[in-house]
C-alpha cells in the first residue's frame, strides 16, 4: 500500500496517478479536445501555461534516478513549494493552488506575463511530471490587503511575507496577494485598483488578511480606526471573513537591546499607536487578530542586534523595515502558525515546516 496526499491508494491507483502526471500522448486526429496541461509545457527550469486569470491546482511529481532537491516558484517571485528532497530512485507527489491574475504582482504595477509561469529551482531539481487544472469552485481564496512588507515584490532582494506564504499552503487555498507598496488605509480605500478591485472578488467564506499601518504616518486615530472598520464591514458585506494583522516591527534597537517603541512598534507622528488601535478594533468588532507585531518583536529581540540583520535588508540596503526573502519566509511562517492555531484554514491545507 502507498499513501498519496494522506489517502491510502492501491498500487494500481498509484500507477494510474503516475501515468496522469507524465507527458500526455499525442492526441488522435479525431480527438478535438485540447491537450492536458502538463510536462510538455515545461523546460528543465520553467513551465508556461496559457490560461486565463483564475485559481489553478498544480500537482507535481518530483524525483528521478538520482537524489534530488526541488523547489517551485511562480508568477512575480512567489514561493509556491519549498525545497523538497527525494531519495534516488524514488518519487514524491505534491500539490498546491496558485492564483493567476492581471497584474500578476502588485495591483498598481505592470501586467506581467499572461498565463501561469512556474520556475523550477533547488540544488538538484527534478520535475518528473506536472498537471495543471482549474480549481474546484469550493477552493478558498485568501486575500491579502497590505503594504510593501506584505506584497509580491517585483525585484530582488526585496520580498514581502505574502510573497512567501503560498509555500506553506497546500491544494485548496489560493493566496490572492493584493498588497501594494506605499499604501496606507487612506490610499488603499481610495484607489479603485486596490479596494475597489478586491471587494467585488470576495466570495462567502473567503479570508481577507488586512495589514495596513506602516504608511499611515499622518493618519489621525479617528480616521485610522474608521478606515479599519470600513474594511472589516466591506469584507463581511460580501460574506468574507476579515482578519486584522498588526504590522511587522521595524528593526530599531535601544541601547539595552529592546526595540524602540516609537519607531519599531509604529507610533506615528500624531502619537497614534497603530498596533494598539488594530487590537482595539479587532476586539470591538469580534474579528480574528494575528498579532504579528508582538510575534516579530519577540523574535527580533531574541536574535539581537546582529542576529536579526538577516531578517531585514540591513546588510544589502541598510534597510530596517523591508524583509529579505529569508525574513519574509520566517514571518510568513508566523502567519501560517496563527492561521492553523486559530482554525482559520482547514488543517489539511497547511504545510508543515
């Protein structure tokens, strides 16, 4: 007996699955159906599928004659599958769901490349088979509303935690990252490319994670609170489930090794303590809260002045606000842990570390 995605299958079923994941045979002349989307659309390092915007399930078969280590990314530098090791002569099957949209990265950025693009990476990549199909209607969408610390950053070395989150989720949850650099609660609500685009897409049961604070430098407390309440009400009006997320800390230390409460915890020039307002709104509106401020603060302080540099772009840019790919991956892991702990997504859709 074998196991596939946690479900027992007979050797015959496993063989059928393997056949489905290999390149499709040449269609007969009388077969007018389009060929399946599979390995024929790939090279050794990339795949391209001509599909319209939407959510797609991707099932990959990894491994080969020699030991391998394969990771998969896609679209605008999203991490879709973490590095997966396979012993020589063995194969593993993994599945995930990917959101294809235009623009494919930041909502106010360039359109990107039409269709679905995947990159095959890792120290010894071995893609033995792949199948791409439209997601089922019940697939849950996980929308991200945020700023540059969350968004699909277009260029290295920058990376938002939302860009790294998909690798922690299995087939059945599609991350639709509508975070955008430089946005505040004020600008996000005003821009039709942002909230005006996101809200109509929300379906009953979809999650909407909201992290906006870094750029509310001149927003007074009443306006900031009202804007958060507007976003929460807008999600609920579509049958979605809002989740408020406090912002990641900035890496600014006091002499005693603790983080500066004004800068690191995002108290703006008007004295508005963004994390405290978010916590207050979450409690008043009975909205789930992911206290990413508290979690990133504890982590950064535990690593100290030197150890925490790798989480941010201090070494590359002297930047204590934006995260490296490593830091974004670590912070996405904190979000994943809270999604699971608070039962916000089904446990079977969450990938372990």
